[in-house]
């Protein structure tokens, strides 16, 4: 049974034309630029970093084409007027656009799965073949940073791409780097101009059997260069003897974060935007951590916070014993109880939903109407399956992770162990401040 699809239509509000982004920091940057233009004679006296600022400002000021992209599991029909391009189409577009370089941040790879019915895996196999062709015949430089393969996640695809000299592949060993965790990011950067960020793994199931949401940005140098810096961190840490540096060199630093967002034009509309990353030791100077970004987005909401995730668990699931971790859960409760913000959660219901999840969600839902004007609503999203589809392991699930408030939209990850365990990133568009 399918519940809660109406939440999806909230996306219709995500790019209202009424947005008036204001950022004091950005006004300062504009001042630097204006001064440099007015006083041409002193141009040569500008420090290198000011010149860099000016250049980056010009890049950010260009118009990016941006679109949400989704994977809707086969057989799941939405009765909705809203439809987005598919993840598959977005990835094909990115591979086709590439002129020189494709950089990919990834968890595990399972696009070409020879043990499964080829009719099912066709789109995954197609993406794999296109990457192979780009890396060999088209001579595109492909760099893949992935989580270290394991018996559970052997990542055969990247081994084949490496063997065929189609791609350079580096694996990040989180146990060695920070004691625990995985590289959980799913991102593409093409020619440092075009970008995909989202929930879709490099797995055929992510294209046809799992509900995913991401964002594709075309002709978006400013965003792509900044995402490229996050990729550079992964690439650096993917070398065999890498260690996390005490301080990241300046080349990894970013100008853009929570307090200093990009003033960027998406489809002709100005937004404040930035990329965050985790875990914190992966964040170079200037980079906002995922947790700080998520908390900031929730805290700034005045009317509503709508969250869609696969797992919801205010605990560090993978530590033994599980450790209570209420950092985000508390902010949601405070938003509802202290500020009258309407909170809605859409969480996956599938075979792997933990019993504890139901209890944590019930404790949130129980606060609904605890006082007048307190709204906390929870719905479970179950992807319907035929008996045959039910046999596909780890599929047919609401795997997307996004959040929309009256002020911001967020695409990426959520609900996992942000501090230590996972590495992921997101994008937020502040409608106004
Ligand atoms: C963003 O840039 C435009 C110029 O294209 C400027 O008018 C606007 O004030 C800037 N916004 C912010 C927040 O700095
Ligand atoms: C789809 O929505 C329309 C208009 O709201 C309604 O008439 C129709 O019954 C709905 N169909 C399904 C399958 O829910
Ligand atoms: C795959 O699809 C083709 C055409 O739709 C069909 O003829 C064939 O039987 C299918 N193969 C399997 C293994 O289901
Ligand atoms: C990117 O922008 C340039 C200059 O405006 C334009 O010529 C080009 O077609 C755009 N590329 C894409 C893929 O839209
Ligand atoms: C890194 O380690 C792997 C596995 O031990 C080895 O195959 C590879 O050659 C090493 N790479 C470098 C650059 O030393
Ligand atoms: C979850 O709850 C069900 C029903 O109460 C029980 O049968 C099952 O063993 C529980 N699973 C776990 C992992 O605790
Ligand atoms: C509840 O919200 C309504 C509409 O925003 C407001 O008029 C009313 O004063 C609020 N009531 C309380 C008890 O906060």
C-alpha cells in the first residue's frame, strides 16, 4: 500500500520565484568586487585571494540549469502532476556531455550484475558500458573514489573499469582513516562544470527498483568546482598510505558555507547555496559540516519542515551497544514545540525497517497536538511490489533523503551517523533569510 505521496507534491514550492536571497557575507564579497572595478589603478595591488574571489564570484553569477531527478520504482504509479527526469537520463546526459573528465564519488558498485536477469539490469548495464566507452574509446579521464570493497560489496564494476584502463580507481578505507564508517557519497562532477548529487548508488537497482532523488546541475562551474574540492579530499584519502592531515592545504579550502553561501543563479532565479560534507575531519577550511548544515536548516524554518528519509534513528546504530544520538531529533522536537513549526516525516517501510524505528517514530508522533499548534506527523512509505519484484534483494524501497522547509531545500543524506560513520554531502537552497 502506498501512503503519503501527497508529501511529494511539496516540491512544487521548492523554487518559488519570490525568493530574495540576502546574505551579509555576500554583500561584502560584492563590495570587494565593486571596489576593484571602480578603482582600476589599484587592481595590481589586489591580493591574490581577492583576485580569486572576484573570479569565483563571476563564475557563481552565471546561470546554471538545474533540475531534480528521480528514480521511481517500476510499477509505482504516482497520481501527481509533477514528474522529473529520471536518474538514468541524468547520468546518460552527464556522460554524453563530458569532454575531458568525469569524477565520481561512490559507495559501492553493482551496475552490471551478471547473476541477475538482464532485462532487469539493462539500464545499469547500459550506464556501465557508456562509462567504459567514455574511458576507452572517447579518452575521457575517469576518476572514481569508492568505499573500500568488501565481501558484501565487491564492486566488480570498478575492478573491470580499472583493468580496461577506462578509469583510475581509489578506495577509501574508513576503518583505517577514522576508525569506522563508509564513504556513502553519490556524486558526479563532469569537466568541473556539470554535477549530480543524490541518493542513487552505482547499482542497477537504483535506476529502476529503488525510489531515489537527486539534483543535476548543468553549466554550473561555481558549484562544480566546489564539489570538485570535496572530490579532491576523497581522491587524496584514497591513496594507500593516506592519513587525515592535521590541517587541509589551502587548495581544499572553500569560500562557501553556511555563513557565506554562493549567490548563484539556478534557472534564472537567485539562490543562496552551499555544499556541506562529513565526517568533520574531511572538511577543509570553510566547509560546513553536514550536521551543522542540517541543524541550521531545521532551526531557520518558521512554518514547516518536511523530511523524507529511508532510516530514522536517533542513535548511533553501528556502535556497540547503540549510543543515543539525539542531535537532529531534538531539533525537530524543538521546531514543533517551541516555534509551532509543522513537522512531517516520510520514512521507508520495508523488510529491513528496524523495530526500534517504529518506536522512535511513535515517540515523535505522540507529541502531535501535545499543545495547541504542535504538529508532528509521521507516515511510512512502502513501495508496492509484485511477487517477482519482492524477490529482488535490497530493492523496492524509499531510499531518497531530502528535506524542504519554508526557507530551504536540501538534497543528500540524513538519518545516518553523520559525525563518524558516513560521509555524504548536500546542497541547500535558501529561499530567503
Ligand atoms: C547577487 O548578485 C546580484 C548581481 O547579479 C546582486 O544584485 C545581488 O544583490 C547579489 N545578492 C547577494 C545576496 O549578494
Ligand atoms: C487521481 O487523481 C484524480 C484527481 O484528483 C482522481 O479523480 C483520481 O481518482 C485519482 N486516481 C487514483 C488512481 O488515485
Ligand atoms: C526479456 O525481455 C524480452 C522482451 O521483452 C522477452 O522476450 C524475454 O523473455 C525476457 N527475458 C527474460 C529472462 O525474462
Ligand atoms: C552552457 O553555456 C554555454 C554558454 O552560454 C552554451 O553555449 C552551452 O550550450 C551550454 N551547455 C549546455 C550543456 O547547456
Ligand atoms: C595499493 O594497494 C593495493 C592493494 O594492496 C595494491 O594493489 C596497489 O598497487 C597499491 N597502490 C599503490 C599506488 O601503491
Ligand atoms: C521485531 O518485532 C517483531 C514483532 O514484534 C518480532 O517478531 C521480531 O523478532 C522483531 N525483530 C527484531 C530484529 O527484534
Ligand atoms: C495557533 O496558530 C494560530 C495561527 O497561526 C494563531 O492564531 C494562534 O494564536 C495559535 N495558538 C496558540 C495557542 O499558539
